[in-house]
């Protein structure tokens, strides 16, 4: 089997993917972002190339040299860096100037398109890690109240709307009022803003965008999400099950139980009915 490529951002996902790929008999070549990716990838990868944000040509050249025919996007990129810390090479700059709308999906699809033109297929980031998908049901000891169920349904509708506009994947609500909408600043910052207003009754809803491309930018939650809610006073976290990632589940739920925060995975039927 050919070596698989990893276009790595920050967080633990790239390291988890390396381990999973090895369990499936694959060697890995990692294009790691400076200032984002974990230095532990140096030892974990079979080969590595450190890049700066926007160096698309360098990624493609590296993957071709390593014989990579498939690649994944895994890990986070601090989105605000596009205003202060992007250093594209010629190929990256040419592509950037072609993108009319500088939103997540548009950028990632354009980058994936250029990579695939070079004969390197971009595949789903969860191909070896289906067990990381958020499960359905109430995961904590504490259960949602009737009022919180109503806020989840309201927040779900609002979240789908901002997702359709490719703005973000998270909203914070209370009493059917939108307190915060995730934009380029990211989920944790949106939670802090929203929970500062809603306090102990703030409900956080995080879900995929309509027509979410599973090759990149899946919603993700973990210990840091709960820590942010604890610091800010949030009451409940509702996440779309099967369409988002959950890291360190046991520790995350343990922390939520200690703080009295409700965590649940939600699915939506074809007719729009929510199931918990």
C-alpha cells in the first residue's frame, strides 16, 4: 500500500491519525504547520515537512517526492492567522487570489481541488477513526430540563442557518435567544462570549454545516470545550452525533459531571425531528 499523506494542523488529531494509519499498515508522510502542529510528529511520522500557512506548492512537492497518492486534512488551524501569519508560495498565492469568498469551505475545497489535480486524492479524515465520532444520547449523569430541550431545538435551527452561510458551527442560546454565534474566532471564544451573557443557563449547540464535507473541518469537542464552559458558567453542550469528533470522551464526561454540565449527542431525522 502507498504511503498516506497528512496535512496536519494543531491538537491531538494528527497524532491519533498517525497511530491509526500505522495500525492499518500504512506509512505516513506529514506536512506539518509551523506554530500549529505538535512537535511530537517529528518522531511519529515516517517523513515530515514543516510548512508555513499557504505553502501549497511545498506540500504537493513533498507528497510527490514521498510517493503519496492519498492525503487527509487533520487538526486545527487558528483561523485568524490568515490576517497576520500567512506566507504563501507561488502556487498558494495563485490559488488564494482565485478564491472569491474567503470562508472555510471555499478555501478548503479549493485547496483540495488543487491537490487532487496533482493526482493526490483527498480522503475523509475519519477513515481510520470512526470510533472518534460523537455518540448519540445523554452522556452525563445530569439530564436536560424541558426548557433546555426547547433551547436545543432553537439553537439547532440557528446553527443550521449559520452553517449554511459557512459562518461557523456553534451557537450559544438561552430562552430561545441567540447569545453568540461562532465566526472566525472559533468555538471556545464563542462559548466564552455567549456564556458570559447566559451564565448558568447558557446552552451550547455545535453541529455540522449542511452538506458538510467529511474530508475536512468536522466539528470537534473535547476536554477544552468543557473547561471553557466551566470557566464561563455554561450549563449544557449539545453536539450533532455521528457528524462531529469527540476527543478524550471519558475525561471530558467526567469533568462535565463534576461541574454539573449536561452533555448529549443529537441526531436529526429526514423530517427534521431531533433525537437525543
